[in-house]
C-alpha cells in the first residue's frame, strides 16, 4: 500500500457491537440474525441522516465516521433510543443491546473507504467501556459538543485501555429528552411490525339496489367497518385506498389477498328498497378458501348501526381479536344525518374540485341536522382541509373552519380518533403548533393504531421535528397498511431520499409508478430519486414526462441546473414563479436553494411563511434546501418557525 493510497483526516468515529452476541446466537440463531438485520437498518438510517458514513458492519459490529462530533453523538443517541424502545416487549434475556463508543481523532482512509488508526482503536475501546444499551465517549467528543447536544455527560475518569499508551478520559452519555429526538409513547407501541399479526381487508360492498343509487351507502358501510376494525390493537387492516382500488374490477380473492398481503377478506353486498335494506357479508380465509362466517341481514335502514356492530364483533371474534367497547364512538342517532355524512365522505374520497363542493354541502347538512354528531364534524374538518389543499378555498378561510370543526368533534367525543387526527392536521400544516399537533396525533395513533392516513401525517410531524427514526417507522407502517397507495409510497420515497436511503427510496418510487404509470406525480418521485443519485439525465426525462405542470417545471429547473444547462433552468424557474408562485412559494424557494441562490430562496420562504403555506412544515429535512443551511438566515428562519433545534443546527449557530 503506497502513501498515495491513504488520506489522513480528523473525523468523529462511532464503534458499536452487540453485548452477549454469542449467548443470543446459542439461544436462538434465527431470531438473533433477524434482530441484527433490523438493528443494522436503524444504525444506517441514523448514521446517514446525521452526515455520517458506514465503514463496516462485519459480524455484530458497526464502524462509522462522521463529519461532525455533534452528528456522531446525535446518531448514537437516536440509535440507542430506537433500538432500546423496540426491545421493550422482548423478554429481558432475549433483548439485543448494543454498546457504543464515540471518539474524535485522526484516521487513515483508503480509497475504498476503509478507516485505520488510533482514532478507530480508541473508539473501539470506549465501546468496550459502555454498558449494554449505553454510550461512552472520549473527552475530545465531550469538548467538541459542549452546549450543542441535549444530553448529559457523566465523567467516568481516566481509563487505561488495551493497546493505547495514554489513559483515556471517558464519559457516559444519556439523553436529556430532547423534543427533537424523543419518539412519542404512541409510536413506541406502533413501531413493532404488524406483518405477522392477524390481517384483513374489507372490500367495497356491492350495490345490488334496483336503481343502483346506493353506491355511497355501500361504500360507507364497508369503510365504517374498516375504520372500526382498524382500531383493534394487533389486527392489521388494509387501508381504504388499497382495498377500494379493486372496486369494479374482476379480480379473484386470492390475487387481492396477495396484493394486499392479508390472510382474510370481508366482502358483501347492499340492496336498499325504500326504508328497508338487505346486507350480506362473508368472511373468507384465503389460505384454505373457506368461509369462516357469513350472514344476511334484512332490517330497517335505521337499524344499520346494529348490523355494523354485529358484523364487526363477529369478524373480531373469528380472528381472535377483541372489539374495543368504544370502537363505534362518535355516531349520530339520526339516520338521515348519518346518510348525509356517508354521501359527504363518498364525494370527499373522489378528490376533484366539483366533488369537493358536493362533499362540503352534504357534510354541512349532516351536522346541521345533528349538531352533536362528532364523526360528522370530523368529516367536515377533513373537507375543509381538502378544499384548502386543492386551492378551492383560501387557506386563511378553510383552515380556521377545519380547526373549529375538529375541535367540536373532540369536544363531543374525546375518544374519536378521526377528531384528533383532523385537529392534528390543522395544528401541523396551518397552526405550526408542534406540541399540540404531537399530542393530537399521539392520541389518534393510540385510538386507531391501524389507520394509515394517521400514520402518514404523524410521520410528517416527526420528520419536521427531526425525529428521523420515528418518521421512517411511521412511513413504512403506512405502506404496510396501505400497500397499493401511491401517496403512501410517494411519501416513503420522498423522505427516504431526504434521509439518504436511496435504494429504499427508488424502490418506493418505482412501486408508486407501477401502481399508476399513466397518472400524475409518480414520474416526479422517480426524478427526485435520480437527482439524489446524481443521475441528472434520467431525472430530466422523468420530470419532462410529469403530468402535473408545477412539479414538471420544478423538476426541470433542478435537473437542468445539475446538467449545467442554466438557460433552460432559468426558463423553468421563471415559468414556475410566474404561473404557480402564488400557490407554490415553498417549491420556488426550494429551487433557488438547490441552485445556491440564497437571497431569492429566503425571499420566497418569507412569502411562504406570510401565506402560512403548508409546505413550510417539511423544509428542514428537504435535501433541496441543504445548500443554504450554513447561511445565517437559515437558523433565524428555523427559530421563527419555533422548530426544536437539532444538534446539527445548534453546532452551526
């Protein structure tokens, strides 16, 4: 090896290994390997999101280097918190615990990324001093991060360690509970995979009415059953978006179950005639192609709630689960109000401006007829947020109305997940009230752990607050619950791209595109990943084929910039500003930031702040803004948004 093959530089080094690895392997080799693979994903996620690089993951060990000491300590704290929380439900003698050591020193790096030297050796010795599940750092790390990391440091004194001539002063590190790093209690219950739990999909019920005029009622019945079942802890219920994607299609049950990754299917039909209704329902165990249960109900329409309750209780019993006593909270005793609510939700789910107006009309009439209909108020709140997001109603008009409706829902029924979720969305995207939003989503996740939409919005909040591990766990959970949802895969793609998990990001982008190859936004996701991968030509092609014009112009502006085609990039930016700047100020700011144009980037950010644009919520984790992070105005803006300060930001202040 020649001297030219080596490069010496100062880095923060993280070394880790599993405490009692041989004992764990002897007890259960398969489970230990699975736990180690899961832990490696946690390590990689936190390391890469803290400006670090994995050097090696041989055996049960991990070696990584970081550009900053604060990044290394931040990653170590996040890793231990996520792994230790995930292990809480594992018996004590089977828990996988890591010891982590961190040191700031010189290393010799080969061209292939391998690192050598005393710096690596000291980090490894510090790791040996750490307790299982703990972190020990050197004095050089303690000095470098003083006042920049929300953690406590306990002096362990000077330690004589093997093969190091001088004693090393060591410090035991523990988190002080920073808001930016602490997962919510709901997520602690939520971050363990449901993949091996009982699972079911509720398919849209067929409208068998003579005039085919009860589609909204049939859809509403299936969706209500889905929502009730999703509140059962330990039961994985495929989300509405995925389950309803088979509506009107001639697809057999085994194929549907395979695509949704579920073991059981609930299907049925509805036939209305005057004030009477006939409902048939059957529960199918896919593996054995057998009917676990089926029934036919001939009732008055006013008895619909009794039918829903009986179906839900029976399904839960057959799957070995327990239906919670408050699973049907928030209903109206007025059937006409409930019918109007179902019509409003039917049009809400169609996502066009025309249907949005109809959704508003039906939803308003529903709560006017029954002012104590909590679920109706939650539905009305959702309508208002949709109208704000698609530009049908000004933000300053729609979001306050959405807030009032959500607050009314929660006041009427404190145990209604939909109410807390609706309020959390307003607090997140319009109020920018991080503490209140965290409380709302924590409650919603507690009440409805299987709701994919709640998981996605809670993930966005976690990402905004810098809780990377929690955000990824929630985005992945949303995909597990809603495997055929383009938005779920798109969100996972976007945030994996921002966190540097590019293989996972590309997989999510390609899945989204396969689900809707002829539709909007999926080519944008592919283009975003290609930009992060340095594949500007592929990105330009992706963006050029994007159907949504604002996203097309946005993508072309950054792709042309990477290709050094500045005239074309300038033209795309100009069109984006002139045609869509009034409603996409954050997108314009992101383009200028990516092009290194700090002043216009901050001008557009200020405009977005003034307009209370929802996109401001996600800027801190957005990779496109990273070129302006060192500008003094960035920290000023972050503080104005009242985001909890991350260690990287504190280090730069």
